[in-house]
C-alpha cells in the first residue's frame, strides 16, 4: 500500500531545537522495514524552521516575524534533509526532497504535475520527504501546517493510509493537558462538534499544528478514501502497527465509504476560496438533495469579489458553509442579479453560477478556506 507518514516539529527536534537524530533514525528504520514488505512510503516532515533557529541562535530566541522565519527555514531545511538522507541511506534507500506551495494544489495543471512527480519518485524506489516551501511561501498564501499538506498529498497520490505522528498517543475526549481523567479515543466514526471541542487548540511551542489541525487533516483524508491513524511518534513500531491495523496503536479514523471524485476533492480541499455567496432555502435543498447546479435565482447575497474560474463557498441562510464550487460567472454578474439589472453574460450561461459538475456539497466536512 501507499502510506503517507507525517511527523511534527515536536517529534523531530529536541527540546533545544536541534534535529533529533535518534527520532529520525527510528522512523527511517521503520520505513526501511515497510519498504522491504513492499509498501511505498512518503514522509512529510516539519522541523526546518526550528532547525534553523538552533543553527543561528538569533538573539531573543525564536523570532516571530515572517521574513526571519523564512530565512531560518532556508538554513534549517538542508540540515533536516541531511539527517533524513543519512538515515535512509543506512536502510539502503534514497531520499528525495519535495517542497510544496499551495499553488501546487490550487492550479489543476500543477496539481497533476505534482502527482506525476511524486508517483514517479515512488516508482524509482525513492522515499519522498515533503515539506512546505517555507523559505519562499507568501505569508498570505500558505498552508500553515504540514498536517494539511499530508492530507492533500495522500489524496494526490491515492494513498491508502495516512499516519500522523505526534507527541501524544492520539485524540482524547478531553484535553489531557488540563484533565487527568481524559480518555483516548481509539476510533472516530463521525466528525461532530464534541469531537472538535475535544481536539482543543494549538499544540506545543514551535509547532503550527495541534490536535485540531490533525483532526481537520484527518477529515480531508477520510473524504479522500484514506484511513488515518493519529499516534505517538516514539511508540515502538508505531508506523508498522498502523499499517498492520494493530489494536491500540492510537486514534483510528476510517476512510469514508462514499468517496467523491478526485477533481471534486481538489475543488473542496485544495482550491482557496475567493468569496462567499448566500443562497435561499430552496437552492440549498436543490444542491444537497437533488445534486443540482446553483442558479443565480437562488442567490441572496455575495461577500467578496471573484471572476469566472474562481472557487467560491456557498452559505445557507443560517450562515454556515455547506458547499463549494468553481464559479462560471463573476461577482459583477451576481451584483447585477441582486440589483435587478440586466446581465447578458448570465443569460448566455442560463443563469448558472456554479454547474453541478464543479460543485461539492461539504455537509459534514470542514470548510477548506485558507483564511
């Protein structure tokens, strides 16, 4: 099977901010064992910025401004890759660095190119080591955490399993940092508000994720038909146990039985949304229950500007996002409709704001907005 394994900053670096050679070697030994069993592994690794901080030790500790953090990632990324390269070489494997930015998923042609490259690396026997391209990423257009990257990569390459390695044994029913009686959730059947509250907020200092980020990533992967395991990184044989479905390995999130097509997954989770439109109840029912297209006639409000080809979110009267799609008209056309003015382009398109082939109903899914 194809397995995507993501390891977080807290698990791949020491408390002093240095790359944790022992942790990387342990992970790469597992990768080697699984490769010998015939599995294909993609690693998604955080830690570049922290490794850069440790290398340069700037005055005042870890900086907070984006430019300095990006510069530090440029120093830390090759140091991190050197450790992975050495550890994988010891297993008779070759590491391949892959740095991604949102455009690699947001533009369809680039999305397909990224998929082809990653799959070719696997065919060549390479272990791709993926990270966000922090050194050059626009602070306004970035993923912000590698949990989401791991989920998008899992979708991209058709993985069967995603393992999120962290510094806790999995997801708890309460935040274990504050509740001594917190219990491990061994299996997630449904994503609901109680589960999201249990996930809490950000995790350790230096990381950009946390359990809430992992739960959101797990939801993306589950919708992609990928089984997810959230587990403690220093657990013995943790990745192998996840691959072999060993009981008690961590929190397991089953793949969603009803998968949606790859293009709609791309629309739902990879494309950033430019704006939102609010629709009436009749339009909402038609979209959810009848797989209909969204017509201008059902639109009641528009927030934000967009042009044909942009992704937009669809909001119900109550205010919640329940769908997303690619617009065939612009916000100017929507404004003309709302003001009762003539809109020739809308007439030529039969009044379709989003065609059903370009629309994804997100009931039970996360909102994929970047902001």
